[in-house]
C-alpha cells in the first residue's frame, strides 16, 4: 500500500467518525437539556426519579447498557409472552374445572333420567 492509499482510507474513516460525532451531538444536547430541566424540577418525585435514573446510568458500564438496549426488548417481549401464557393457563384452570363440573352434573342428570325411563318402562 502506498502512502496516498493509506491517507485516503484514513480520511474515509475520519469522515465517518466526524459524522457519528455530530449525530451524537445533535441528539445528546436536547436530551441533556430535558434531563437537566427534570432534575431541576420543583416536584420532588420527578427530581428524585431523574436523579435515580442518572445515578444508575452513570454506575453501569457502557457495554452492559449497550447489551441491555440491544437484547432487552427481545427478552422483555418473550417474558411478556410467558406471563400472558401463564395468566391464560391460570384463568383456564377454573374455567376448565367449571366446565368439567357442568359436564359431570349433566352426565349425572342424564343417568338419573335413563334410570327413571327404565323404571317407567318396567312398570308399564
């Protein structure tokens, strides 16, 4: 590789790095202003919650935050599906038990009717 090729490749990387920097600046400044105003809020609840979130974000490593942002929605969605399935099975048990009880009562009533029909046929 010649020196000009290396400089051309490095300038491409520098351009991409500058683009990422300016996008980060564009999105982080308004977000920082919002968080600042929330922390300076007169409401104790809003201020306390904001301080807690900032403390947690400052205390966690960046790699862990990236993993949480990347895989967190998938994990939460699968947990929600499991909770919904579990709640459906919890709701189905009483309903299923009720239906079985109704079927048993209907079967018993049918058995009693059959016995009465047989007795009536025997009498006549």
